[in-house]
C-alpha cells in the first residue's frame, strides 16, 4: 500500500517543477550574454503587442540600434572587450527604457526596443536620451572604444502593415538609409 504524500510536500514538488519550466523557457528566449530577449522570445511578445495595440488603436513604435564598431572592438581588443561593449549597451537599454518596453538583442551588434503606447516622436525622444547616456558612459568608462551606434524608429502603421515581418522590413529599409547617411 502506498503512503499518502503530504499536501505540503506536493506543493513544494509542484513549485520546483514550475521553477524548472520557467528557467528552461527563460534559457531559450533570452540572450545569454546580455540578458535581453532573443528572437525566439521577442517574436511572440511583439506579435501580441501588435494585436493589442491594434485592438486599442494605440501607437506602437520599434526602435532599432546597431553598435557601429563591434567587429572592430572584437578584432582590436579581443572577445572579452567586445562582450563588455554589448553588455554595456544592454545595461543602458535596461536602465534608460521602461520596464514595459521589450528589449531585444538581434545578431552580433543589433538591438531592438519595442515601445508600447508610444508614437514615433516619443520614441525618438527616448532614443536621444539613450544616445546621451551612452556618451556619458563613454566619458566615465575609460575604455579605448566608444559605444557609438546608429539608430532609427518606425511606428507601426495599422493601415499599411499587417504583421511583424512587414514592420521589420520597414525598419530595415529605414536602417539602410541611416547607415548610408552615417558613412
């Protein structure tokens, strides 16, 4: 005959199982170096934000940031310094932007910020603040390299764009223009 398991013990086992599931989910949806969302974590949340903003007729803006010299930092100063640059920018994103904004690391030196309930001009102001904070970081960090980046913002157009893929194409097109202008 089996001994009955005490309800308190069952609750502890269930809590441990839930913690393990959350840890596993977090591991596959988070960038290990920066702690920001990776593409796998960002896409479903961004899609939900689009549907939600559309339903409420609220603005939604995507900011895109590319660290200009990340390849050069890796080549000249080594992998560890390149990682420091990425972590420093991720830390600035976390401190500068709201807890409700989705933060993404996409590829080697690219980052995204999904600004909920924010139009393009509001996101532009937030990005200017990020740029100022990066300049302040450069002055105080004492690194031989700078956190220089190019950026753009694109508001989701509920009438012309139907999904995240279309929005990302619009962001990429605008980023191409920024890169050309920045040379």
